[in-house]
C-alpha cells in the first residue's frame, strides 16, 4: 500500500517517458528537471538496457537520450542491437548553418554576454552570405535559409521567438545550448579546415550529406 510519502516520490516512468519523447529543458519544466536530477543514476541504469545513454548538463540546463556507441561504430561490425534512435542525414546547407551557429555560440560565451544567444534572420543570412557567390539571388537565398532554419528548429537546436511587434518581418531565433553537445570543442578546433572544405563544396556542389 502506498504511503503519502511514496506517492510524492518521483517514478522512473515519469522521467524516462518524457526523455524518450525529446529533450528536457530545466527552464521549460523545473519540476520534471528536479525529478530527473534526483533519479540521475537510476535513469542511466534503466536506459542502458535500451542501449541508450543519458546526457545531462546541469550547468546548461538540458538533458536528452542518445544511442550508446556500439561495435558498429568502433569496429565496423554490425551492432548487436538495433538503434532506438536512428541517425538522421543532414543536408550540406543545414550542416554548414549548424557549424556557423555553433561557432557563434562559442564566440558569444567567450565574450561573457547574456545567458541567451539571440540572432535575427538577417544576421543569420549575413553569416551564410560570405560563402556564396556575390551575384546570389537575394529572395531565393532568404527562402532557402528560412527552410534550413525550420529544419534546425525541428531538430531542437534553435527556437523561433515570438515578435513583440507585428511590423517585424524577419523574426528572431534563440540558439539552444544543446547544440554544444552535438558540435564539441574538438570539432570547433578544426573549424577553419572544415570551412575550407565547405567553400570547395559550394564551388563544386555535390550530393554529400553528414550524420547528426
């Protein structure tokens, strides 16, 4: 029989189910976040059975599940169990934009700015423009970047903010700090070399994709 105390205790299912649905942010649900932190060790043991691992960053305030590294990634052999979260293929433009946003976030943190990095659509367009031919069609470029931003928002790396004025036509985007977990410091250290590769790709566009 449940006691009043046990009824107030968080259960694994109350934490794991939201994790299986997506990222948990401390700012969005402080109560759920507190339960997750309290059950940290138990959640890790539980999801390990599903061949998953918990990524929990208390400093940045986010948590998510990802597939554990398997024999397939380490030795080239087939994985012992199927992946619960399959890898997604990202288009080259989306990969480039993610790289630029991650670099911007690193520069923002180094400058000691506010807690949130917010960029306007026009600022993001300018970030991409330097990689494109000078005669690029402005309207077409803006439409393409809007599409890429929508894709990145679906992946959870940015969030479109509501505008306070109906006059604003561009919109603002918050760069979510979870991006740091997918594009790490070592990746950033090689960023200049990667940008050279991006430039060569733009000069000779192909069909290359990259995993997230």
